C-alpha cells in the first residue's frame, strides 16, 4: 500500500506558502528471545508547528499493539508485547511543518517571569546534572550577555570542544561524563547543552525527531531547546542537520523521557533505518489528488 | 487568628468512622541577601485519600506570591520573588485522611498490564539510577517471589544495611552513592527503594509529606511508593514514622520533582519546623463548630 | 630453539620434594600504526618463592628492547619502542615454585604492629577506593572475627555476589563501580577484595601472573593478597584457578602498577596467549639434562 | 628550649652564597577518643636540594613514636600509637635550600628517552584520573608546543578556570571532580595539574611542604612537579606562594602518598599551625654560634 493511500487530503494554503513537507520512513527490526514488552516513541508529534497529513504504523507480527498519548505533551507511545521471534515496526508519515522564524535577539526570561509550565525544565535530570555543572557553566558562559546569543555560544562551545565519536558513549552516559571525556554523539551533545542552560537558569529540554544527514548512517536525531523570548528555540550543537528540517517526535527532560524504544525483556535490535526526505509541492499535490 | 477560623465546616461522617485528621503547622524562615525566587511545595495534596478541611498560607513579607497546581498530579506550588531581607512562610492545614488498607498479598503487575500512566515510573531519574543498579537489584531481590512481600524485603534490606546518618549526604547525593557509602537520610533511603523497584520493573516513586517523629528534629519526610495490585502502596525504609500518618504533599519521580523549596538566588534557610499532630474527633467537632 | 636449550641446569632438591614446576609460554602480537612505546611486565618474578630455572624473551621485530627491574620489588619491565608494523613478543620460562602452606588461623595484625613496608598497602588507589567503601566493608564484614577466615569471607562474598562477565568492565573500571554493577572479570574481583581489606585496615594488594584455567580463553590472571600473620596470603575470589599454581609476575597496589602491557601510541593487540602447564619431575630432569 | 639549641653547627659557605634558609615550625594537636594509630609525614626532606641544618620532633604525650624512611625517596614517616587523650606534635627544623634555576626552555622528553624510574609517574592514581581526562587534556593543551611553556600553560589554565574555595572539596575529591565542579584547594589544583601532564605523557607528581602565605590560614601546601629537561620542575597553579620557598616534605603520586597525617582510629585534629619563615644570614650565624 503506497503511502499516498493513507493520506488525508491537504493543500498548501496560499497563506502558508513557506510551509514545508517531509516524508518520514522508519523501519525497526528486532529479534526477541523471550516475551518482551516494547514502548516505542516514533510517531511524529502533532502540535501547532507540525501537521500530520497522513501516517501509518504497522508491525510485521501478530502482536497486538496499542497507542496512547501523554496527556501533557501529546507524545504518542506505542506499546506492544511480543512473545518471541523477529518482528519489524514500520512507521510512515507525511508531515507539514510551519516555518520557524528565529529571533536572534530573543531574551532570556528572569525566573519570576517564567510561565509555571516551564519551571520543571530548570531541574537536573538523570543525564543532565545541572546541579553539578553550575560553576563550570558560569565560568564558561556567565560573562556573556543573556539571550539567544549566549545559548548559541553554548552550542558553539560544545561543537568546538566535544568530539563526535560513535561508540564513545552508551545509554547510561551523562552530561557530566561527556564534559569530562569530551566525546559523544548527538544525544550527548544535546544533554550537555540542556545542562549548561539549566545551570544558568535557562529552561531547557531535549528534542528528538527525524532528521536528514549524509553522515553518519540513518539514526534518530537529538538536539536541545532553550526557552527564549517566551518560546522554545532549537539548537543543534552537532551542526549535522538543519534544525528547521527536524520532524519532531517529542520533547522531554532528557533522553529517558523520549527514547524511541524502551525494552523490557531479552530482545535486541537488528536494524534501524529512520529517514526523512523533503517533499516538493508537486509531490504534495499528487499525494493530495490521491496518488 | 486561630486555625479553626480557617476551616470550612466539615463533619466526620458515620460511614467513614476510620477517617483520621491531622493538624499541619509548617514554618520556614529565610534570610535573603539579594533578589531571590522561591518555589515552595508545602501544600498538603488534595486527592481521593486526603481531604483538606482548612488551610492557610502566609508570608511575613510584602512579596506577592502565586500558587499554581501541576496539571497532572495537582501538586500545589507557591512561587514568590523576594527582594531582600528575612521572611517567613507559614502554612497551616487541617487534613482528613482516609484509612489505607494494606493488602499484603498485592501482586506486582507484568509490564503489559501496567496502565499507561505509570509507565514513566519505571525510568531512571537524577537521583535514582535504576539503569546502573539493575544487576544488584536482581542479585539481592530477584529470587524472591514477586509482590508486596518483595517490596517489603527491599524496604527491610535498606533499613538493615543503610545507616541513618544526618550530614552523610547532600542535595546532589544519588541512590548509587547511598548504595556505596551505606548511609543517608530519609530521602536517600526512599531513593534507594525507588531505584531497586524500578530495576525490578516495579513502578516506583518518591512520596513526601508531613510526618510525626520523636527523633530527629522536625523535618519533611520522604518515603517511597511501589505500584502493587493496581495502586500505589507506601513503604518507609527508615521505620521512623508510621506511613499511615503521613500527610502527603506530593509524589514524584525523585526528590527534584518534590523539593519543599527550590531557590534561585543568594538566600539561606534559617529555620524549619514542619509538624503534624493527630486531631481527635472532639477537636474536629470544636473546630467545626467554631468555624 | 626449544625452551630446554635456554635452561640453566637445575635439579629438584631432595629437601624440596614438594616444589613444583611450571612452563610458561606467552605470546602477544600487536599491530602498530605509528611509533609507539610499550612497557611490558611479563617476566615471572624472582623471589623467595619462585625460582626461574630458565627463560627467554624475544621480539619478532628489529626494535631494540631493554629490561629493568623495579628496585623495591624486583618486577622486571621490558621497554621497547616500535616504529610501525606488526610485532610479536614471546616470553617463555621454566619456573619452580616453593609450596605455600596456608595457615587458616593466621591473624590480622593491628596497625601498630604492621611493618613499615606494608603500611602503604592500606591506602586507596586508582581502582580501589577503600576511602569510599569503608562503611560498606564494616557492615558486611565488620562483625566477623579478624583473621584469615574474615578475608576468606570477603573472597567468598565476592564470588557469590559479583557475576563473572567478560566485557562488563574496561580498563578504567574501579572497585566502586564493580560493587555497584555486580559484574566484572578477575581483575575487578581482585580489586574489590583489595578494597574491602584496606577498608578494614588489612594491608592488601593485587597479584598478577600466569594461571591455568579451562575457561575462559587464555589470559593473565589477577588475584589479591592480604597481609595476615606477618606475610602475604593469596585469595582468588573468582575460584577459577588454584592459587597455588599461579606463577607470579608482580604484586602492586592495583592494576595500574602491574599491567602486563602499557602502550604509548596508536597500536592495538591482535592476539594474546599466555599459558602455563605443570611440568613433572621427569620433564624437569630431561630439561636439566640438556633437552 | 630555643630552636638554636637543636642545631648542629653549620655555616653558609661562600661558594653557596645564593643558598637560602628557612625555619620550620609545625604544631598539630589532636583529641583521641580511643586507641588510634597515626602516621605523620612532617619531616623536611633530606635530598640534594635541601640540607637539614637542625631539627626536632616532639610529642607532648607519653606515647612512644618511631620514625622510618621510605627506601625509595627518603620520606621520613613518624608512627605513633596513642591510647586516648589530647596530644600535640611539634616539629621544628632549620632547612637550607639550594637555589633552583628554572630553565624556561626545558623540553618534554619522549617516552623512550624517559629514565626508568619516572615511568610510573605516567600512570593514573586515586586522585588523578589521567585515564579519564586524556581527550580533555589534548583538546586544551595538545596544540601547544611541548616543553616548559606547555606545562606553564596548564598551571595558568588551572589558575584561571578553577576557583580557590576552602570547603569545596574533601579528602576523597579527585581531579575529575575538580575539573567538573571548577573549585578546590591547593591539593586539588595540584592534582589537576598532575592529571593533565600525565594525560599528555609528561611524568608528573605531587609535591608537598611548608610554604609561606598571607592568606589563607597556615596549612601545608601542595604543588605539582613535571619532568622537564631531565629533572623535576615545580609549578604552583594556585599562585599563592613562591615555589622557590617551598620547604619540601615529600613527593608522591598523589595526595594519598604524601598526606601529612593518616589516622587509624577515632581521633580528630583540634588545630594545626605549620609555618615557615626565611632566616637571614645573621640569624643563621647566631644560631650557629649559640648552638
């Protein structure tokens, strides 16, 4: 079944000429040795900035699955219990994104002006020990004028001082360890950005999604967001993919909130292939017309 | 103004003969050197098990404050911005608690039967590194039959192996460190209980509130809750206070979610005096009549 | 060239009927990408308990090497500077060991009776944080009567509580981490034994050498020694190899003192094959007679 | 008894006009609750650069003490077993130091040119995890030309990036933690210097002794030494005291080797007052004449 068959009709409105569209194609394959529970987080987020024009999720398996949405943020988790054997998850979607206009003069907000709902993004978390890196953050970035440029300086510092090295970190690696060992992958870069921001009293969180990159092989991407000028602004300290092209899956305090897959049982991933490609207006129209 | 003046009328219903009532009296005093933001979490929780018969919060200060409730759990946070000087927070309440019938045969639920909303209580957090203590938990408790008795064994192990030592830990101490150093205070005991449970795939969280103890000096209390038989069940590995008498303030993933006070700025606590006392039926009636 | 050709004549003395002999055969192969310095520690130790009846070291390489002995303990280090390419170290020896009579009633010595030269074996080291595990050691072993049986209890506890799992640890893993994660290899088991002993004020050190085991594949072995009854006594918490058969290379504060190879430069080990076999009296006589 | 009474006669030789002399006066007082063993390391080192013109050690206590010298470096340790009560150690000395001519162009030596006896100063130790800070060291200092100036750059970096904050660290604090928290005292500054050097393959060690400073209150001082141009060269990243005026007690791999006092038992320090003052030629002559 072609993806187009799944699409609800939609049209590029003339007033949203700058909207862009992406086709998501994600395939995950696992080998399960004994009964295992999976919680996947692969659905593109539905929010004010992303419209899901069409999507499908399928398991090449007999296992029943169930999708639920986190009541606060609308993250859509998929739960599935698998007895044994090999199975494949296939998620496909067509996502339209509103353009994001970056305000390079966006200010930091003082604590007492922060909205209630972002306060918890100031707290340290499992992989972001902002309570331990406070003095380091102030020594490195405390002298800079507050605002967008300071958070950009954080992202730049990470890009310049941390080596992107696949295999240098694992699922339990924290920002403190990355700061010491000076190496990591996108998730680690983002955790360190989150940590520095929180240490400076700038609310920050991790954002994960589908991204385009030439190198390295297809993977989910993680970047960080800082609360500036009254909204969340994305930063990618890896500089590996244009942040405007990120198809967001979720935002969370750190990686434990937004893992694309959480496993309970003896299973292992055999392959992953999450990809996006930009879709031009003509393809969209074609899809719209019914494929 | 006597507490009775604050009370909305209420009556011990005959069908709820076992209900108990507690008077909460909490006073916190701070010295503020320069503008500081506080987020307090001192309000007793309003939920199915606790009825707030009356309460007041007051600041001996000109600073305006604002109370907001966390949309998911109803925790009531109080934000206040203080310019400088000494100030005191006074919180008083009369709280009625439903009796909790502990089911000593309550089972653990397999992952695929857990309700969606408790799943996130399986993840490691800043102070509960269940991702690092997995093998330890299985070696210590993996051979025990699942259920209430196993979680009780965890609480007992903590009581027997961890020394209660004021000053042995600080605000950044984690369960892993407590497991290594074998000392801590109530918060650390509870973190370790949470961590072991999660490592065994039992959803668990920290619960904080007002408790009665002779020793040590008045403080907020922290215990842990495990998800057993389809509901949250309290355990106190310190054995310092009867869990049935805990007037709950909040439940959270770990201490960072439920700190009684979070400070942003140069201020320090001068004194704290959170206390509860049981209130007999006659006192309740009096309070009721005098309202 | 057969090993026998290397042997200095020696004879099993009638007064040392219980002496045993072992043939050591150790081959290490490295690929060197650019100039690299190696410091090897593979020579069997010459001391009161081990007699080196014959030995050879050879590098299949043009690189000059140089052997020096540590002035305190007589460890023989081999330094070699390799420009590039593949090279192989071959060490072979015939080692006679005096029997060690274990005194199961050997006492611990109080601090003030310890000889000066063992005092430094009470201090924490890189991989043995006895300063962090003090309370844990006392809680686990403090109630046991001091002496050989207590150290044996430490070795037994490690065997029972730590899983032998190749790949679970790396070169920077410390005893504290092993205590938390409950897994490791021989070096980690030994580090934990050293750490508990020191925490209890029992001088302890790491001993490494050539050992016999069926499983796992050939590797150097590490055990620990405690100072009991006025001398060093070996314990093997892995129970993988009879300690009496260990052909000792060195003893050190921890693994950093006694690594079999330390590399400075871009090189990697391709294979290792350190082995011993017991040599019977007839073979010894044959070797003695000239081969 | 005046210090002069303790002095063996000595004379400022005309050929050593640049020699300088210091009077050391060190008083340590302890309260001992139950039998405790102490190992003190307070004697000024006798070596090629320091001549001990006179000295005394005294305990205001009945306890017998015994002094022994480490065979490798000549450090003089004092062991004393105290039953209970208060006691005071008094160490006084008159020390002549040879001038040290610093060669600002001293080179680093490649590994294969290092003398055997300094090799072990490349290894990580309890408080100097050079195995964890390797990439950080290379990223910060790897681009600088090797030699004295690079080690000076390390000392400068520490001075600029680490805050001197009494109370920010404790006896178990390591260089990694100091690198993360960006605060420490002299011992921590020195540990970090040692760690960076070793990570860059420059042999380095901790040096402790008596130093002059106005601020903070009298304490032992710790600096670090790097092996440059074939000898040990001192660096003080705290910039608190002129390194030429350090009266050396000992050099070690890290603080555990050279603690001024190691305690085994329930005792606590009541006061410490280690001090030095420069002694002019006339005072020396007087002391000499009055001996």
